[in-house]
C-alpha cells in the first residue's frame, strides 16, 4: 500500500542521484526536461576477487541445524537429561556397592535411605538409596541397571529399524516400477497386522531374553521407516538437481550417495529418534505383562510389574521406575519434536 | 471408487491370511507336545487320540483344516479353562466388557482431543496453547499402565478414602467392574476410561493442533474473513471442517492403541474383558486361546483399518486419485 503512494510522487529532492547542473535542493525535478548523456555514467567494473569472496564463513546444513538446535532451550535440557540417564545407567550400577541380583533377606521392602546392616552383604554400611524390593534387592541399583536394559533395547530397536528400513525403502523408491510395487505391497500387508500382537506372539514362542525382544521388534518394526524413506526417495528422485546431475553423467552410486541419501537423512534421523521412545514403551509393555525381560534382570517395565503387588503399601517402589520411564520418554519426545523443527527445511525462516 | 475399495479389501484379506498363517506355524514351531506327559499313554491309545484330533495328518492338511475352521470361528477348546470351554465361548464372555470400555474411551479421546487441539490452535503461542500441549506431550510420554496406577493410587485409594465419610459410599472402587447400584457401576468405569483414553487423546490433540495451524494460514480462511463471516462461522465451517480430515486417518491406529491398552488396563482394574483374557492366556501358555484371540484382534483391527481407508477415500477424493 505505502509503496503505491510513493510511486507517483515526484522525487522530493532527496533522491540519491542528482543530475548535473541542477542544484541539490532544487525543488520538484522536472523529468521532462532532464537530459542525460553517457558522461553521467561511469563504469564501475566488476572486481572478480571481491564478488567471489566469502563474506561470512560457509555454514553447512548440519552446522546450521546444530546452531538452531542450541537455541532451543527445551531441546538442550532434554538432550542433557537423556545423556545423564544413559551415563548413569552405565556407570552407576558399576560403582554401586550392591549387585542388581543380590538379596538382603533381613531388609525386604525397606524404605529409602536405609543403611544396609546385613553382615554378609558386600555393601554393608552403605545406604539403600531407593530402599529394597520385595525380594530384598537394592532398588537404586536395579533402577539404574533397568535403565541400561530399557535404553539399550530402545536404542537397538531403533537401529535395527534403520538398518532394515533404510535400504529397503531406498531400493524400492530408487528402482521404482514393478519392484517398487511388489515391495510396497509386502510392506502394506505386514503393516496391516497389529504390531503389538505380533511382538507378543513372537515373545510367547521364542525363548525369552533381551535379544529376542529386539528381534521381535525388528521383524515388524521397520515398515514405517521403509515407507517414509521410499516416499522421500521417490520425490527427491524427480527434483531438478538430481535430473541435472544425471544429465551431466553422474553415476548411479553418485546419484544415490551424493544427491539422494543426504536429503533423506533429516527425515530418517527424526523418525529414528522417535522410534526410541516407542521401543522403550513396547519393552515396558512386554515386561509388564510378564513376557519381557526375564528375572533376575531388571528393566523399567519389569520393575513396575514387580512393584504392582505392593502398590498400596509401598508406592515408591512403583513410582520411581514409573517416573524414570515417563521422564525419559518425555525428553525423547520433546527432543524428537525439536529435531524435526530444526531439520525440516520448510520450518526455516 | 469400486476399484479403490476392492483394492483395500484384497489387502485386508491378504494381511488376515498372513496373520493366520504366521500364527499357525509359530504355534507349530513351539516346543512341547500335548502327549509329553510324565505318564506315557499306551501307543494304541495315543494313536487313536491323534487320529481323533487329526494330529496324524500331514502339517499341510492340518493347516488347511485350521484355516477352514478359523473362517467359521472355530478355534477349538481352551487348554486352561476346565469343563471344555471353547475358545469362541471364552472370547464371547470377555468381549462385551472390552467393547464397553473401548467405545467409551475412544469416544472420550476423540471428543476431548479435538477440543483440546482446537483450543490450542486458536490460542497458538498463548497460555492455553502451552497448557494443552503440555498435557498432550505428557499423554504421549506416560505409559498407560503408569497412569493407571497413578489414578488407582491417588484417586481410587487416597481420594476415595478421604471422601467416603462425606458421601457414604465408595466413589471410585479400586478394582472390579459390575455392581447393582448405578452410582458404583459408573464409578467402576471412570478410572479405567481415564487411563485408557489419555494417551489417545494426547495424540489426537497434537495432530488436530498442527492440522488446524496449517489451515488457519491458508488463503481461503483470509477470504472467509474478508467477506465478513463471523468468527464462529469461520472456525466451524472453514477451519474445523478442513482440519479434521487427518484425524480420520489415525482412527485405525488409535483403535489399535486403545485395544492393546485394554491388555494392561483390564489387568490392573480387574475388568473381566478380552484384554485381561489375552494376558492371562499368554501367562498360562493357553495356546488355543492365544491363537483365537490373536486372530480375533487381528481381524478386528484389519477391519477397522479397512473402514478408515474407505471412509477417508470417500471424504477426500485426492486419496482415491493418488492410488
């Protein structure tokens, strides 16, 4: 709007260039009488060096993403929390005076911060920070070693999804045609079967244990990522820059690894991050119904399951692992959200 | 359109067949045999029993018989329940309670989720938005069984005990399902429904919010405002109608989430439904019931997904064209 008002104005003397022979303060310019000749202009020329020079350091996509991620305080707090959980799960059970399977029969379901007085225990004189469970095992050690199991399963399940889903989706999308059709129909059929039911069924049949849980999740879990990657590859394949590269004679592998793969990465990373809380949730569910991590090993889900019988007497036994699961899932979800915002070019402004 | 629906039906049937096959062969691969008993049967008796149940036939024949029976809903007898209850009977006994719980939860999740999402989008960036989204991210992050225990402990145990002297009856029982008194019947259902619907509600509200925000910034909303429509008319007729579409697509997975949610919720609240039945049959290794319920659940979910696909195709013509 404002532009139009100025448009028909007759320069009010403050125009940048004042023609020769006219006083700068000369009132309204009379454009009809204005005569310009070649002498009014001079060739500035182009300084190749200057125009090609980088004014600011080049920022790669990943650097930029990291820079914007750092600005998001919630994401950084979540990332720190996840790192803390991971480090704590690895280190704390190792430095704990108690073992996750060691029982203290004189100290069953003691409240938090009770000092261990069982003479034959290695950790005598140390504190049961979260108390003990109904079998007299140190809850602090169990919660942290449970974190080890839960986080490991979550991470591995996400990685296996990635390992199967990414090549499957890329191949299907890149080759296209009949192969694509057949591969995607297969995914659709597998997708039609409810995930948790198949995992439960597999867990019933296969021998229990952590590798089985990961395997069961991997068998049916990869379809989502495969679909996502395929969709990305199909759309990127037709982009002008890929066609340009192909026209210029880029080899197939160069097209895939140099032009297509890097551009699917952001979607893949976000989806993999989001798969971790999903897998932790599934593991908790399986352990909760009693077919997940076998005793004496602990996971956050099995800790909740073991504590359920004494919920009204000793709620802390349930509330602590429950809080650990919830907070970790919360952090992973929030971090995944932030990552999506950062990595998605459409969110840029 | 018919081609689209036909296509969907073919895939649903394929998925169902695959599930039935996987279930059958997994159960075949299972270690153990009904005849592995401490007291060995005489050979002739065992042979007769095998012949009676068709276990002497080749696996392929057994498989075909199984498929034929499954189509008619005959899954044999439960291993665990005495008195030769058929799997169909066991499922039939558990289904009503689960359906009751599931339908209530799904309805509440959809209504509250939509409402929360709409409020959040209309107040984007304000306190109401932050609150709604905090609730939503909490709902996505807290596992259903944790929430179930929280409400059981704090509401059914602490709060109910606190208000019992005032009310004269137990407001929310800790577990159980049916009672003769209306007040208590209602009380039995509130907490399981809260625990079951919260996660789905959160998912719906997040989706609704982002879909709504997409719509709000589109040109036809500007047009609607510019031509002088009232705010309410713009919201109801232009924004909500157009942004509610993506919600339809999650109804299939949502039904799955609520259904698998019933596994733990029913166990925790002692609801005699199919979910608890499934868990107990898994724990008791009652294989025929596991097979039967797995197929029942699978068929139910595949059917739900089919309905959602068709409904979406009807509502949004672009889906049909793309297929």
